[in-house]
C-alpha cells in the first residue's frame, strides 16, 4: 500500500490555472475521490499523478519517493479510463496482457497473471472472447483487470462509470469499492457525480476552479459543508439569505425571508449578512400550531418519486423551499389547516453571504 502526497502542485493552460497550488495527502489503502463540476481541475490533477500531464510547480510523492519527474510507465500506477480504451482487434486476454507484454514479462507468467486478474473481476473464462461480444459493464471489468494485472501500487479511475446506464453504474461502483477494499490498494477516483462519491469514498476532496474547497469524509462533506458552494454542490439544499442577530447562549437568531430562524451556536456577529442551508430531508411538514422552531408555508406542488415524495413549498414572502420525505410518511399524511415546516437548529448551516 502507498501513501500519495501532493505538495502545492500547479498546472496552467494558457491563462487558465487548471490546478492552483493544491496540497493533499491520501492515506495507504484509502479510496479518495476528487469531486467537482466540469472544468474544476479534477481530471488534470489525476493525470498529474499518473504522469500524463506535467507538474508545472510543486511535487508528487508516493511514500518517500518523489515521482513527478518519472515517466508514466515507471510510476507503478494502474489507470481505468472513462472510455475503457479497449483494443477492438485484441481478445479479452490479450487486452489484459498488454501492459505485461510492454514490460517484457515472461509469456508463462503472463497467462497465469491474466487469468488471475480476470478471476478477480469475475470474468474467468472470458479470455478468448472479443470486445464486441461483451456488455458495457463487462468491458469496464476488462479495463480494471488490465490495470490490476500489472500489480500497481496505486489505482486511478477517471470517471469510469459515466458511459454506463444508471442501474449498471450503481452495480459497478459497488464492485469497484469491494475490489479496492479486498486488495487494499490506494485508489484515487474522479467523478462529477455526487451520489457516486458519497457512496464509495473514504474521503472526498471537493474542487472548484482549480482549488480545494473542502476535504473530509462523505458524512462531514454532506452534513457540515464549510462553504456555500459545497452545500449547494453536494445534493439538494435550500439556501436562504438572512441577517444574524445576537447570540443568546444557545442559538443565533437569523432574520430570513420575513421570519426568524434559529441556528445552533454563534454563527456570525450581529448584523452580519449570512446564507442559511437547510437540507430538504431535515424539514418536517407539521400543522402551523404544532409549536417549536418552524416556518409557515403553503404547498405548491407534490411530486411522487417512488421511495420519496418531494414537496415544493412557498414561504409567505414567495421564497420557494423544498422538502423531501419517505413516501407514506409525513408527506402522504397532510396536516389539517395551515402548514409549517419544523426544523432542527442544529441542522441549519450558516455561511457568510457572498
């Protein structure tokens, strides 16, 4: 297992700084995801680790060895690409063996290692098939086997599931995660899919415009975002502008959308402009007379989405606010009379207003 360390790495393309002095440490055996919107620098950063993109400034280390000056084939990494990069004129076995042949491995060893790699990805017996005979998920397994067969210290994934349909993506992400855990390899995974990142990662780095916005566990990134960008990017949230009042020792009152919301802890100086993030699943529809921290609302639209119901509500000043609930629970049993949204002050996150 290998620790990866990035020290103030930078890469520019013309006037665009794609990677802007990023420093990260990825632990041994960790599944680490680089997450962010298109153009944020995540693929460029991965390619810098792999050796396919030069490091303009800074350094990259595997353990105590600096590797950013080494060519890609000497870094002992296996990379799985978005488009699989499978040779259509080679059988499955010859595709998997390609890296071993390039390294001059003995032919007898190649056959043994190829079969072992195919068994690892549940494609034992598929060696003599041709790529056109395989499904998308099977082609992705071939690409993974080709990366594993060279026995890399680090596995790199560049949006490997983006070409698969939704159901197969879920299946394959579970397989990738289980495989990584069973082998104990350090893995760096690039995706723009928030659900995918939350589901499989030990830690996530959220990138924006070439910089790291936040690094943490999936739970920390989602439940305790450090910036408004992270809160909005990591799933659905309601962002309400407000002005902080005086801390009362337990909560900070915030005047927002014509009402006062209470946020746990001291979030800002009195009079400071803030943005409040309220996740839709943390809100609960109640009767307006229920008491406790709540906001008066009226129902605008109800969407049944199978396992959940999404409610589109409107505050008295016209501000829209969304609520998510398990189907058959709160959302299905509509309270009588005037409606309100109950909330927990501890689950409201405040950020400085831009």
